[in-house]
């Protein structure tokens, strides 16, 4: 959602469910996802051939009745879905990586300070390109902010990109929807080479909190490398699964304990 047109580079709270600005701007997400769907349908795909993963935050940002009839909507296991005959991927709403100087910038979780492949800081856009690419699946369309578009450009992929905003402005959602629909129609037929990744595949990352760095169980990582943590797997697809399950679980448990401790402290 952070990479959706109509949400400014520093409108962090508009992306957080529960805040008034989120409910005011959530429809931008729905409209731009539907624009990508319309383009794919115009290109000849049938509704049952399109899977939409509601991937942002709570995974409950839009509902079946807001999508064209027959579209498959999933709320989790989006990575496993890649193994079920997916031929190409559209990334919609992708955004700046951790360390970028805009309020909503992050890579997977805001608790993560740095996320790198081959010593280079990257965002979710690049990780998804490697993830799908390791299964031979190309990213044919990217809809996102200028930082996500630059990531794709650095990978030298033939992916069609629609830039939703930059450091100076964000176009209207209506004009972007027209661009997305046209780009999606072209992307369905475009031949894009999947992003190759060597085996084994590894990522290096760190947390903003020294306590999180210190307390992470050794079984959740492959090794420590100075101030960084390293996870290594046979493929990028497998690594993504491990990272999403183990690291997310670790962070969720820690954050829950922190919140409970604050609540009890107020009561005492």
C-alpha cells in the first residue's frame, strides 16, 4: 500500500489500518489493483486465471466483492501460491527499501534496519524478483514509487513499470489507474526473463534494536557476520519462506511481549 498513488511519500499513517487516514485512502489501493486486473482481462486472461494476494500488513485491506467476479483472492500463503502454476507476477504498491529517507520506507518489517543481498541494500521489490525468479517466474509489471522503479532498473529486467510517485509529487489515482490498466494489458504478453539467483542463496540483515540482534535464537539464522545476521537456503524461494516464517515469528513474539509489558507497567 505504501507504493500506491494518492498516498504521499511521508504519509505513513495512511498505510496503517485503524487510523482515519487509512480508511480515507484505502480505496486507492482497491482501484489500482482493479486497474491491473482490468488490463489483464483485456489481454485475454480469464478471471479464474488471476490470483490476487492481499499482502499488505493485516492481509485484510479489500474484499471479494470489491474485485471482479471470479478472481481468486488469497490472504496468506502467497509464496506457496507461486508453486501452483503461476506464470507471471504483477507487483502493485511496492515501495522504498529500508534506509531510504522517506517515512514509510522499510523492507518487510519496520524493525529491520538493513536488508542486503550481495552486500547491497535492497527492498521487497528485489527480493520478490529473486523469489519468483528462482521458480522461473518473471515479474512482468511493477506499480510502485520511484524507489521501487529504480530497484527494477538496477536489476536490468524488462519489467514494465508504472511510477506512482516521486520525491516531488504523486499523480492522481485516476490518471495512474489508466496507466496501470494499459501497462497490465501489455505486460501479460511481454517476454520478461526471470531473475536468476545462484545456489545457495543468502541475505544479510540487521535490526534497529540491539536487543533484537542479541536475543535472536541461533536456530533462526545460519550465522552471524559481525554486526549482521545471515540466512542461507538452497534457493531464494526457500529462503523467503524461512525468513517470513521464522523472522516474522521472532519479531511478532518480541513486539507482543513489549506491548504487554507496557500495559502491565501502566496498571501497576
